[in-house]
């Protein structure tokens, strides 16, 4: 307990004085995770809405696949991406391995099915209510998908926050494709694992406190948005 107390005190002191290493790691984590969440949202939200507004052979199988990918192991994503962007891989010439770009792609791959599944569930309910009217008006699947997305701003914000929370908590995939290089690809989660193994509990705990705080903020934001959206309109 004494060691934990000392580590906690040092961690709080690092946060209060905005330690340079801690600020750099947190900044990189936020940039990578926000970009990955935006990428997953840009691809996943239209996909979810399109699955709600269209009917085609194999749609049920695709829906099962999207929902199954919610439990996709991060290390599998990391391995697949590593094989693609490694020097001998088909995308090796792009030089993405051990860069923040590869980390963004890995986190985006994990965020995409979350956004797609949440968007589909929201748009499916809207389609059941307004689909007939849209069809009567001659609205095509693409435009109908955009209309459904425009009708559900609060659930979509929640989907984005869920994707961000998934991305910023990731460690396995980004460690494999990012390499945990100090000052370049080292994020909060990979730093926590590294500094704990090194015995630098103060930095690990400081980063852990920041990560938990960000997770709580994201959860509170999602809860608040849902509460506001549920309020009766005047």
C-alpha cells in the first residue's frame, strides 16, 4: 500500500504539472483515436443505414457478420493488418508499418462494426415507421439512408462516442502495427503496459488515471445525449 500511495502521489503530481512525456502520450492517443473513430463512423454509419433501408440477397448474412465483428479480437486485426503493411505484404510499399497511420487503420477497423451495428438498429426502427412513405415518394436507397441518418443525430453521436471509447482503450492491435515507439507511436494503453513492466508505476498510474477519466467523460457524454434526446419536445 505504501508503494501504491507513493506511485499515486507521483502520478497526480505529473498530471498537475503537465509532465511532458505524459502530455505527448495523451495527445497522440487522442489524435489517433479521434481519427480512427471518425474513420469508423464515416464508413459504418452509411453502411448501417443502407442495411436498414435496403433488401437484397445475403442481407441477413451480412447483418450477422457485422454483429459478429463486434467481438473481433484486436490481436487478429493487428495480425491481418501487419501482414498487409509489412515490407513483404501487398501494401508494404506504402510504408505504413510502425506509424500512427497504421494505428488509425487498426482502431478504425475495430470501431467500424460498432458504428454499423448501432446505426443499423436505430435506422431499422425509423425505416419501419417511415419506410413506406419514403418508397411512395420514390426515394432511392442511397438518399433514404441519408434521410434516416439525418433523423437520428443523438443515437449517431452515441455511436461515435462508443467507437471512440473502443479505439482509445485498444492496446493489442496498435502494439503490433505501431511498435510502441517513444515520441512517435506510444499511446496511453501501450505505455501503461510498458511502464508497468519496467516498474515505473508513477507514469503508468498517471496515464491510467487520464485514461479512466476520458472513459468516464465519454460514458457521461453518451448518457447525457440519450437523456436529452429522450426529453419530450415542446
